[in-house]
C-alpha cells in the first residue's frame, strides 16, 4: 500500500514541472528538416547566434528578446521550428504544453512554472518551449466566471519572465494559433517581445516541404512534385506530409514498387474531398440528378472568366456528404479577389442547382452546401468588402470577438440599425438573384452540352475538364 507522498511518483511531486527535457544530442532536428518557412527561419537565426555567442550581442549593450512567440495556423510547423532552433544551437530543449500546467489542485500550476524556470537556469544556455500557449495564457477576467487556478499560473509565468536575466542564456519560446485571445500582459515588450509569423507556404515553400517529406519515399520518374505543389494552394506543412503518406499507402495497396503521379494526385483528392464511398449506391434517378448537377457547376466554371480550371468531375460519392464533386484547382497562389471574381464564384456555386431545375423541373436538397457558400460570399461582399452600391464603401462586419468577451458586454448595442440590417438582406438577395438569372440564361443556351456531358459522366463516372470542354466545343 502506497503512503501519502511516498516515492518519486507520490502526491508531493505534483508541483514538479512535467516538461520533457531533450539534451543537446537528443534534439536531432535542424533547419534542414524545416522547409517552406524561410522568413521565420531568418528571424530565428539571431536567437541561435545569441545562444552560441552571447558576448557578440552583449558587447554593445544589446539584449536578446526574452520571449519569442510563434504564431500561425495549425500544421504549419511551429513546434518543429522551435526544436530546430534548439538543434541548430546545440542547447538543451525543455518542451511542455500549456495545458500541462493547470491541474485540479490550486497552486500546482504556479509551482510547476517556478520549478520549470529553476531547472532551466541550472541547464543554461537552453530553450523553454511552451506549446499551445493559449491553454495557459487566455486573457484574465473575461467571462462570467474567472478561472482562479489558470490565472494564478499565468501570473506566475509573467513574474518569472520579468524576473530572469536573459544574459544567462534562457530563451522562452511559445506557439499558438489563437493570438487574439492571449492576455495583453504576455505580449508587451520585455515578455514575448518578438512575434514570428509561421504562415502557410507559397508554391516554392510547398515544393520544398514535399521534397523533405519524400526523402524516405521511393518516387517514380513521373512523380513530379512541382505539379503537386501547384495543385495545393492553402495547404499547410502537415497537409503536404499527409499527401506524401497517402500516396505511398495507395502505391502499396496497388502493389507498385514506386509512388507515381496518379497516386499523389489521388492523395490530394482524398485530402480535399474525402475517401471514395463506393458502397454508397445511388439509385438511377439520383445518379442522373447528381451527374447533371456536377456538369452544371463545371459548364459555368468553363464559361465565365477568371475561375479556377476544372481538374475532374466525378459522380463517385466521397467523404461524409458529397454524392459527387467538381474538383477545381488554382494554377497559382492568390491573395486578392475582385468583385467580378467573387460574382463568378457565386455563379459557379449556383450552376448545379439551376442545371437540376432546367432538366428535372425542380431542385433537390443536394445544393444546400452550395447555397450556404454562395450566401456567405454575398454577405461578405456587402458587409466586409464594401462592394454594394446601395450601402456604399463601408464595412459593417466587426472582427468577431472570443465568446467570453461577448458575454462580458451584453449591453453593447449592435453596430447598425434594423433598417440597415434590412438593406443588407436585400443587397445579399439582389447579388445572388442577379447571378441566378445570369446562370439560368447561360445554361439554357448550353442545354445540349449539359445533357451530353451528363450522359458521358454517367457512362464513365469520372471525366476531366478537357473532356467537357471538347463536348462544349461541339455545340
């Protein structure tokens, strides 16, 4: 029978830090293993230099940043980057998650923070890395109930960051994908005084990431990673690693000796649209409806300017809800969209439903997701981008606050009157209705191509954008 507090795993060790400690030789990750985030790497080279030669910086009285906050979407490589900094500098690396500080016992989190910094000072020079900082560093005093234990832990972290001298060589790094909910005291100068953005990679970055993850994979001569990099705008590093892995598993399943381009392209489809559901058998009427719906989308996309090229049209069900899909893949990274391009996007989304109405005389429930997306784009045009002539060049969409902050101020009046809200509704309806009329005319003109395209799709189950373009050119 174990006594209270007996042994190293007893109750009295609860205040000890749970940080995993990696010695210099254990951190085998370097900047060679991190691709696609060159700007973030440049920012962090200074930290490595400081850990290697601190006297170079202190000679002129300079101080290295105490805390470095890595900010970016999930899967972009923030944790990997922190480990690479420790690996490059050849120093001890303390790694802990923000949630590991907070326990049911009051005062434990604060004790763990103190213990972590004590251990780090003993192992200096070193890096302390706190992953998911938002679990620990949420803004204090927000919401109807304050979380006493978490706030106490955060206070202790703030005190420790103020108290330690950066010249001893302890650098605090943290990662979060929700910087907007962090306590302002964490982000002031002298604490996390440098924020490094680790963003989703561009095409060159995606190609570099794919090369890193495919080092251990036997690629075929046709497996052009540049093609895959071009197909995946907006993908994070974790998504790209998943594509290489999915492609490898597909090649194994097909008893191939190498991973070819078809496997990698199918892996992109799996990540974008989900797994094929060949056991979800549609009846003949449903299949016809889905075929006309998908060809409707594709015909509009091929007919209006400035839309992404059509890669594939399929009536094989995929994922949770897709009974068919039209795969459009951008040819380049885009950071801006014009009013015309947004209207064309709405037109393509409405193409499926209008094709159903033209051929079968009524719509089905299959267009629900398209309508949600089309309405969201129209709302953004009116409320966020000032693209409505009636409402003018103003924005009515305030940045969405965290839920707790919304609870804090229920008495706050809305940003606009009921009359303006009614005008917004009318403008959203007008934008969608205008595109509806436009697509209705367009598909009525191309009805023969729609019928022929759906017939070919029913026969083959999958066709390419070029196949449909050939049918369009016939008529």
